[in-house]
C-alpha cells in the first residue's frame, strides 16, 4: 500500500512540475490580436517607437528589457514546445498625416519582421504574420476618460466627441491650454504608448497526457519492514517580477498669463536699433511689459538712430489661454534721441533737457511658434510731446531750427520675438 501511494505521488508531482514549467515568461494571452482562440500556449510582448520613427530603439522606454524577454521567450518556446506562429501587430498614434502614418506602421512592421528573421532563422515565413493598425482619436478619448489628471479634461472630451475631422480635432487640441500644454500632456502620457509593436508567439497545443495506470497487483513476499521513502517537496521555479510601469507625472501648470518672458522688437532690430524687454505677470490676467531701447551705435552720418527709450506697459489678457492671445495695454514712455533719416538734417533733444514723452493705449496679439518661442504683434496710439533741435547733417553742422511736437499719434509699433523662461 505504501509503495502504491509513493508511486502515485511521484506521477502527480511530475505532472504538476510540467504544468508549472509551461508558464510563459512574457505576459500571457489567450488569443492573438484580432485572431481566433487557440488552446496552445501564447506569449505577448510590446515594444514602443519614437514619434515618426520606425527603427528599433532599445534605449526608448522599457524596450531593452522587452527585447530581452522576446529573445528568452521565443528561445524557450522553440526548445520546449515548438513555434506554431508569430504575429506582429504594429500601430501608430492618430496625430499627423494619415498617409504618412500608414507608411510608418508598414515600416515599423518591416523592422520587427527583420528582427525576428535575423535572430530566429528557423521560424518560417509562412508562420510569420503581419498586421497593421492606426489608432484613432476614439481610442484617445477612452484613455482621456480613464485619466482624471488630463488638463482641461472636459474641453478635451468635448473636442474628441465632436463630429469634426481628425485634422480639426488635432488643431483644436493644440490650441488648448498654455502654449499647447494640454496637447503636450496627451502626447507624453497617452499618444506615445500608442506607437508600438505587439508580438504574439503561439505554440502548438500540447498532446493530452495519458492517465496514470495503476501498478499491477503483485503478490506480496515476506520481506523485512521498510520505512516509507520520503519524497522531497516540489520547489517552485523562481519568477522574475517585471518592474511596474510608472506613468510620468503631469507637468505643473502655471496660473498666470505669461509668467516670465524676454523679448526683442524685430522691427527695431531691422532698423539697426538695439532693444530688449521683459514681461512678467502680476495677476491671473494682468502682466507688465518693460521694454528698453538703448542704441549707442552710429551706422553712418546719414543714418543713425541713437536713443535711450523706456516705455513700460500694463496689459490685460483676454480668453482662457494663459500665455498667448489678445490683449490691450496702457502705456507711458520717456526717451532721449539723436536721429538722422538719410536727409539733410539731424534731430536731437535740446541738450538732454527736452526728452520725448508719450502715453496711450495699445492692442496686441501673441502667438506660439514652439514650446518656448513665440511672436507678438502690437500697435499703440496716444499723446506725444517733445521739443527738439534741427541741425544741418554735416560735420559740426549749425543749428537750423528748434521745434515742438505735441499731439495725438502712434506711440508704439512692434513685432516682438518672445522666449518664455517659465
């Protein structure tokens, strides 16, 4: 009786060990993407691609670890069970040109096919299957619904649920938030995980193991009593736990319209006038602009715009965009000058005691060029006043006249190149 029990225990232990050894190293699934279910063993692996790239990059995300898992998983499956099929599904994110995306996922499929055929030449081309798929904005909407940290989430869901075209949805998402802040969050946390290749390795179904037969009954012979054989307890194979994927933290958003930006008036630079400025926020929709024009350079006797001019402006911003959009401003300025405009006369404030001063209102619009760079257009009108001397524009030219200018007119115009610090 003890002998029968020992034999049956050994058989059951062997079956249990074989079942434990058959578990895949990758993340197991029961069917290939879009395929039919099969009773065979399957392993699934996922690698990711950079934006607009189709080459295999082991330095991107967790690709290095995943390619190691692919190599171990296929090698192990081939040795133990054989390979029934390998299915490669490549995808792209929905932004950009649809024609380019279609070609891109084909190139990604070619890269993955080459990796499989180069590293596993015994896998036949007949058992290697390729599928491609472009993710849609509907898939992005599902991810946004599952992520409560998406900035301006209700506006994003409204855009994704509209009847607009894909190109219109992308443009509307880019226009949300601070300098594309919403689109950058979606791209970093959602879209980049849609650019991938899913590799499914399927093994043929195992044959059903025969039922263990009872040992034949043998007439017991008188023997000395023996102690039962102790069978060692099964040792379960060690499983290497995959490190959890930690989602990148959302970038903090600022509550001011422009925070801190430096700028320069490109129109004045084109006129050989050196200038720079800084803009900082003092409220949720209010900023202060501090431009300074300081130009000690004389280009020639006929053309010089030597000046020192300071013209601070208090601005009010419209709309929900905290960095760019429409604004109105209230400004005042004062400046000293020595000017020549390709004419026979030179104009200069009277001994530094009669600078030009002005005050007025302005209107402007700022737009984003990239994450940091932007462009600003502004035009202001108001009251100007100055008293100046006119000299003949020759060396040591004599005084020709002294005049006064007072009245309404243009007080400022500019095309400013902006760099956002934070």
